[in-house]
C-alpha cells in the first residue's frame, strides 16, 4: 500500500503520531487539517476528525476524495466492554456498527448494510504488531454512539444488545464510509477505561498512556502494509 490514511477523533490521539512522523505538509480542506508525511516510501495522511459519528464520516469522505488512500486506520482510545478486555489492552475491530440506531434503518434502506466488516489483512497486521510489541490484543466487534459511556446501566444495555469488545464514538462512521467507498478499513483502539461507573476517572488517568501505545502500533502497521 502506497498511501495510508489515519484518523483519530481527539488531538491527544494524534499527538504522538505527529511527533513520531515529524513536520510534514498540512492541507486544510472542508474544515479539517490533513497532515501529510512521507515515510519509508509511503505517504501517510493523518487527520483529527473531532468527536462523534458525523465528524468522523465527513473527515473520512474528504480524505478519500482528496487523497485516495489505499486503506484507512481509525486509531485512538475506547471503552472496554468485554470482561476479558483490560485497560491498556488493544481491541482490533472485526466489524463496527452503531449502538444507538435501529439497524433496520441501515439494512432496509441505503446502504442496505448495518454492520461493516473490517479488512482481514489489516486485522492480521494489527495483531502481528501487537504480538511484536508484547501487547495483549483482542479481535472483536466495536460499537459507536453519540455518548461517552460511563455507567454500569448504559454499559449493560449495550452488552445485552450487541456483545461488543469496545465502545467509542467514531469507528462505526469511519467503517460505514469505507464500506460505501469499497476501501479497506480497520479500527485499532487502546482501552482507556471500562465504560462503567468508574469510566470517567479511569479515562482521565490512562488517556495519554493508551494514546501513545496505539500510536506506536499504528505507525508500525504502516511500515508492514
């Protein structure tokens, strides 16, 4: 792959990536800043999309239209949902979907798909890098919605309906957009909290650690793709 897109929601999720890549070109398009770097013969484009699904979808489509990446990696932090997943573990999406929308509206109307599969090759590369770095990783479903999940009640409701490994606010939108554009995609998320009653406190404590860990993994992935 010659051109790789990397999308994160918050500036903190891209700080380490940008420091590791160094100064590159910046293009401001449709309200988003796209940072462009050449590394190991490849073009890496990273952008901060902002929080929640609309921002993520817009940023993804603008990236696709203007830079024609060969794949997109959605990176950042997430809340852990599966009981086996601990803070600072990595969840690699097998599929993504919204948890706050009746999937009937996606399955029975355009795009006639409500669950968006991640690319097998990207999943395998992410797993390989996690193993190389001795980081515990899980393949699993990631769900997204318009809320930061930080209560046992909300967490249990999502678990009952969807049985995900992680929850965030953007992965489903990026996956949805890549599905429509027939573009390989994966979400690689480091767990910053357990999306429960202690979620907000855990997030504040582990956000920077989790963001740095996943940044190193994503950049190493880009070398292997």
